[in-house]
């Protein structure tokens, strides 16, 4: 029912960029999401063009994109917590029913000529809420569809599928708007969600829980996700680079309806063609990306995408030719997919399974926050000055993003994030429901001459303790016994401490081993678990 297991696919295929399609579940879900995204892009084209007929304001046109991205910025982290806690299949089915209902409402209001700018934005906000709930859940399911060796290829193919939809959806939407009506695009969007629902009803394994541990409370899960993000250096660097790019690259997305209609004198069909050019460029970029990544690093790919986007913004601001603009936006699509796929892949590969939904939600929060802020800023600049100034200002921010790229390069190496399970079970057997805080102490004896090197290694280990559950961590030195150190870390409950046991990865085990190499004496470091008593 769920297709062949990952192990049934020949190992030789794993090196192919297309090998994930050898897994029936991946192929079915990829196709369903392709059709769903085509419908969504048709809706977005219809909404953007409809707003230009309802209001001449660049800010109102930019609000169409804001309405879609702001809920994702605000709700991604709660949605990510849900992805790690609830039945993901049921959640996705419910969300797609909501999105289909939004599309029907848009179609009916438009067909009856009852649509206003405010109603349009409100409908898109509800749609954005649905997307916010769905996106981190969908991304967290990718590891269930392919083996780990093919995860990078699967992420790239998912990004390509999104951009294939971006190529087909806008062009199809523009044609339908021009030949039939705007409301027809909304109705087709509603039908596309039925396809996604059918695929989810078929894929029963989508209900597989993200973790086999006892479920966390929702508030605790949120705090744990944030604590992980704040103490994961590789993830923080990825978030910084993503934000610095998307805040300026959002400018041509937000202003494209105005650029097509007012700056280049095009109609609905031309607007659809421009969006299709971006999508076609993104598809071509996705096809070329594996070959590009074989020759240059992820960091070089991000820098190349940044430079290309800056050049496109300058062209759009200075050239008034429809063909040149279409070609430039094709290049923008290539740059977009290169940066989007590279950053998304980096975010996924630094996240262990137990926090994948919440970690991806943090990434999506930053991504859509940058898109939302950028859309508002560039819409305001276009309204108060001009579209040309807004595009050139965005290009200037792009130069700042390029400077950040040199100052904060992306992590290149991949760590082994499979659970190590090397921590021995505590001798103290307690009910996991006990909510009293736990203090863990570890006593080390080292050569005094190794003090600085030991503290540096222990400080790195402290980051892992805080990331995986500790709300307090500190190291203490015995002033009367040189070389005697005690590491202390506190966790909010016994249940949380037991979860920490299962969260430690192979990479963390290597880090712990590097600390324990400094310990001297026949006996290992002494570990104690202290439970708070009222």
C-alpha cells in the first residue's frame, strides 16, 4: 500500500538525482503536491491580478504576498511543534479541506462581484494560515519517503516540483483569467486540493509519529524547539544566510504585478508569462543544480545566486523592455532555486529527527519573516518614491547580503545525527510523570596543564547539553584541588531528562568522547542525578 521500502531500491540508484522517484510513496506525493501547487499558483496569479483591478496602490498589491507569508512567519513554530506531536496525516487532510474551502469562497465572491480589497486580503490570510500549518509538516515527512542517502536528492526534487508548478501554474492561470475569468482560477485551485487529500488518504504511513518517546506537552515542545535553535550553531548560520538573501530577493515577487502592468504595460497574460519565466528558470536551475554542486561548494552556490539576483534587480529597474524583463526573471528563477534548495537542504541536514518539524518551522519562520518584511518595505518604498528606487534599494541590500556571505560562510560538513544511545540508563528508576527538576553532575579529574584545552572542549559539549534539554549548564573548578572540575546541568523534569538520553547523536557522542579523553584515573567520571525535593 505504501510502496517498496527504501532498502528495495538498488544501491546504485542512490547516486542519481532522480533516484527518489524509484520510491512509489515519494513519486505519488510529489505528483500530488505538484498538482496542488499548480492550483495554488493559479490562485495567487488570480489574487494578484484581481487586486490591481480593485486598488491602484502598490502597497495593497504587495499585501497580497504579505497575506500569504505573514501567517507562515507567525505560525510556523507552533505548526512545527504540531508536526512533532500529532498525527501528521490527519492534520494535513484537515488543512487541505480548509484551503479548498478558501478557494471556493474566493471564487464565489469574485463571480458575484462582491470582492473588495479587504475581503481578498482576509481570504488570503486564512489561506496563509493553512499553508503555515501544512508546510513544516510536509517537509518533516520527507525522510519517511526515501532513505537517508537520497534525502538531499529528494529535497532538491521537492523544490523542483514546487518550481515546475511555478512555471505551469502562472502561465495556465494567466491564460484562464484572460480566456475565461478570474474566478475560474480559484475554482481550479479548489479542485487541486482534492488530489492532495486523495494522496494522503492513500499513504497511511504518513501517520508515523516523529518520535517514539512519550509525547511532550505543546508548550514544552515549543520551548524545546526554540532552545534547540538557539544552541545549534550550524542552524543559526543557515538562518542568517537565508534571511539576508530573501529579504532583498522578495522585492521582485512583491512588486511583479505592478512591474508587469504599469512599468512594462502588460496585461494578465503577460503577468502570467513573467511568473512562468521565473518558474521555468527555477526548473532549469533545479536540473542544473546537481552538476553545479558537483563542481562548487554550497557556499559558492549561495554567493552566485546572490550576485545573479542583484543583477536582475538592476535590470528590472533600468530596462523597459518586455522581452529583456522576461529573460531577466528567468535568471532570477535560476538564482532563487539555487539559494532556496541549498539553504533548505542545509537546514534539513543539521536537524535530527526528534526536532525536525520544529527546526524546519524555525527556518520557515525566518524565511517567511524575511519575505513579509521585504514585501512591506519594498511596497512602501515603491508607493512613496518609485518602483525603480525600490528595486535599486533592494539591490543595495543584496550587496550587504553578499558581505554577510563572506563573513559568515555556510557549514559544509555533515554530522552523523543518528541517535547514539550510548548514555547508560540512570540507576534511579522514577515515574516519567515526575515533574521535579533534575540536576546532573559529572566530576572530572584532569592534568592541570590541560586546563584550557579541557575547558574549550567542555564548552562545546555544554552547547549540546543546552540544545538537547538543559535549561542551565555550568562548569565549576575546585579551587583547593587543581585539575578537579564538576559539570552541572539542570533539566526541567525527569521525563525531559529521559528524552535527552534519546536525543544524543553520534556526533554528540564524539564530542563527549573528546572531553572524556582529558579525564585521568582508572575510574570514569562520576555521574550523579539529583532530583529536586520540595
